[in-house]
């Protein structure tokens, strides 16, 4: 039998503002034949699924979503050629606030409540009927959604609780309270929608970094075109003050580029011919011609947005636990409410109307919305706060785990160190330092060896004039490079090569051993068999490496360096930075070491994302350095776009702040419910106070989560002894 044709569908679902909304939509769509792979992202109001058009039509899917009280909008109706590269999630703007379904429900229920109040004032005899009518009119759309939810797999929704409570209040003669409760419920849902919209602002801010038009150069003329029309290889002109329209390479001009919007790096970066530039970066002072290397849909900003969207759509462990808990909590709460209604009258002869009223108030208080949203709201805010600061985290699970790690393991080369050797010492035996360095650079000029390239770079940085070389340089693999200068043949070679040419004086041997003890590589500059001087090089630590390690240590996190380099070099680097070193580790040994450390508690592995993929995958959390490169964005669980070691401590601090926020939210949600449950049983809480308690808890939880958007971790951590 032929395989069924599957169609991918992506929709924006307007009106979703908490996990309960996602659950209703998911349960409703599960019951449609041929629908599978349902993924609901509340933070972005996005839905994706796969469906068989022979069994269920797209129209049926959209109708099912509408019946649940949400508005589906197409995301794939247009072709990529005539739509923006990114579509911002819907946010409730001031002008559109009352145009949404929830806004219209507030207006409608408010209007009938005011009308009932007027009728009650003019004709008191009709007051109860007026309030009952107002309550029923406002309840119709809510009850319709409750019935749709119950028919489609979500019988214990907030709409169900509301409908039961309002109808029960009418039944015991509390029509006025029922009408007020319906209005407050509608207002609360609108406030939740506004708060959820604020949480989406982080993604919208990222989208707004990219300009909508680019200055395209064609045939010598420059014209403005939409960024979506840019193709790989196109040339664009970026003027001072302009944002780069897409990732590219500078082919003409020189300027400083503010990359803070993309990487979080506050210091402008010099860009010249051959430099890479990122979409959304701001050109500071010079005109640049840039060759586009990525289309608008695939540039750095687009990929960051995609990864953050995926991260916000994935559930953290705590969120999954809360979802499972709420699945049992809501029906249990309804059972407790029913017992409150019937047990006192039946067993103790209490008044039925009083205890039915208190049971209905318990129903409203029991709504799990605040509890369900407590974790995803904090996670979404934490992920957005990280993205704004160049800390890209690929999901709630990684964000939670980061705050619990007990050890951070670093690769050495390219992570703690710059990744290429630099000249650190020039020791002149004959002549002066400048002369020795110039001769060494002349011999090494044209060499592809990293040490030779570093010597040439150091000479050029000092502005030295290099002696002329007669004929080409000759390399003796693994030993030396020799070239003929004006005064004769000059060699740059290893200490072993120097020893082979003749006796090395004791004083020079001592200096060579001293340099090697510092983790440096020494090369000897010789004229014939005569030693002229020594040049020492080392892959130096990043400027912020020591500060980054110190911040982690101050946070109580153990730090260790895992490297395949020799013990002497590893020890020198580790001692200067203040962390442990485990050296001469082959790839298998490095993985085994990570396994050992992982058994002692959570471990984060930090690497350059190029040759550390196995180690990054084996750790509890993999963190890639890389300044926005492909590998940094795709290899690990988190990426440091600022390419700074201090970013690791910022990740840990952000995670701990998020975990703290989650527990604050859970305490708020359950604490308020516990307080109002007690006041309900004592008869203090009214129905409208109960609905305010539920709505208030949801809004408080959301506002508390939004505080994470202001997270700031650029300050040094306090010393451990000061805590």
C-alpha cells in the first residue's frame, strides 16, 4: 500500500497565552484523523503539525482551533519571495488592544454589566433578572469554549471551571456576583494576553535588528531593494549609521562596526577587506562594500531567532513536571470543591447555599493557569535575556542544567587561549632585539607554519624593516628554516637543531629551559653555527580568561582544563589562570575524564566548537565559543556569541536567576491559592475575589518572569569569602 501523503502546516494561533491554552489546542487537534507531530509554541503563538489531506482538510484544522476560542492565521500562504524574512509574533499594541477576541469579550461583558447596573438602579425589582441576563450573555462565549474543550479532550479547562461557578452562582441567587465574575474573568484573560505579549518582545526586538531594505549595487548603480531579494554574491553598500542587511564579507573600505546588537560585545570592531560582518550590526564611520554570503532567511539573526524559537518551544524538566502535576491537580481540585459543597450540609446540617457558594469560590481559586505558566514564562524570559547579551541557549533543559553544574571543563586552544601563537620574548645574544626579530621574520616570511607567521606578524606590528632575502628560504622539516641574507645564511630553528649545529652555551640552555617551563615555545636564530638570539612564542590566554575562571570559582563552581598539550605548557597556562589542568589527553581520554567528572555532578564542557564536538556532546551541557560562527550556533547546547570566557559565568548566573524565578513563581501561584482557600472556607472570600485571586496570580507570575529580561551579569562576582 502506498504511503499516505503528509503535508506540513504552520499557523500563528492568536490568543494563546499560557500552557493550558497549548494543551487545549494540542488535545483538540490530536482527535482529528491523520494529524500528527503537533508542536505548540505558546511564547510565539505558533503551531506546526503534519496532516494527511485525504483524511483531514486544512479548513477542518482551522475550524477546530476557532471552536476552542483561538484565531488561526496562515504563516505559509505566501511564498518566501513576497513575504518578510521574519514574521514578528503578535503583540497587543495599544491601538489593536480592543480588536482582539479577548478585548471584544471585555467590552461586551462590561457593557452588559453596566446596563444591568443601570436597570437595577432604575427598577430594583428587576435587578436580579438584569444581573442574571448580563451573566448569561457574557457566559455564552465562555461556555461555548468550555463545551468545545470538553468534546476535544480538555474537560477540566478554566472555561469549564468558570461556567460551573457562574451557573452555580445564578442557581443560588447570586446573579450580581456571577455577572461581575464573568467580567473579571474576561478582563483577566486580556491582561494575561498583554503580559504574554510583553514576553514575546524579546524575539520581536531581535527581528527588528535587521533593516527591511538594502542598498544593492548593480552595474555601477545603487538602488534600494527589500532584503529578501538579496542573493549570495550580491554587493551591497553600507553607509555610516546603516545596519548590515545580511551576513557578508567586506570587499572594499574600512570602518568600525558596532556588533553589540548581535553578539552583545560593547566595543566596536574594526572591519576591513576580508572581514566578516553580521546582519544587524551597525556601521560606525566609513562606507563599506559588502559581498553577501548568506540570504536574509539564513543569516546570523535569522538563525539565532530560529534557535531561540525552538528553545522556547521545548519544555524544561520543571515545566514537564508541572504539566503532569496539573493534569491531576485540576480534577482533584474539582472533587475537593464538590466535597466542600455537600459534606457540611449532609454531615453537619449546614446551610446548602452557603457551602455551595464556598465550593464555587474554591473552583475559581483552583484554576491552574498561574501554576502552569510559572515555569515557561521564566524560561522564555531567561532565553530572551540571554540572547540579548550574546548568550544563546538552546532550550529550557540546558538553561536549567547550567545553574546546577558543579564543574566547568575548558578546552585550552581557542577557548582559554587565543588559538594562535604570539611572540612573547625576544632575547638578543648579538645585536639588539629589533635586529634579531627582523632577521627571524625575513627568514620566515612566506612560511605557512603558525610559529613563522606569528614571528612575521610581530615584526610587522613593530614596524620593522625586514632584511632582503637572496633566493628562497629552505625548510628542514621539523627542525629549521634557512635563508640567505646580506651577511650570510641565517636559520630559525628548534633548540634541538641548534644543539646539532654545535655546543649551546650553558647560559643560553638555562634561558631555553626557563622559557619552556613557562609553557613557551623557543626558537633559536642562528647565523651559520653562531647563535644570534632567541624568540619565544606562546598561545596566550584570552584577556578575560583569568577573570572568567575567577568568577566561576567565586560562584562555587570547580574549573578544570582538559587538553592534549604537554604537561609543562598546560601547567603554565593553568597556573596563570587559577584552575586545574589535565594534560596530554587523547580524544578518548578526554571523553573518559568528562565521564568521571559527570559522575560527580553536573558538568559543562566549553570548547571552540570545531574539534570538541564529542566532548561537548558527552557533557551535561556543551558550551561553544565562536563569535556567531556556524559551529558555535549548531554544535552545543549553548553558544557564547561574545566569544568571551566570562560568558560562561554569565550563563551560570542567568540560569541560577531563572531557577530562582521559577521557584518564586511556583510559590506565588500555590501560596496565593492556599491563602484564598483558607479564607474561602472561613467565608471571607467572595466569588469575584476568587477570580481576582486567580487572575492576579497569573499576572503576578508573568510580571515576575519578565523581570529576567533586565538580567545583568557584567559585574565581577564577589569573592567567595565575602559571601
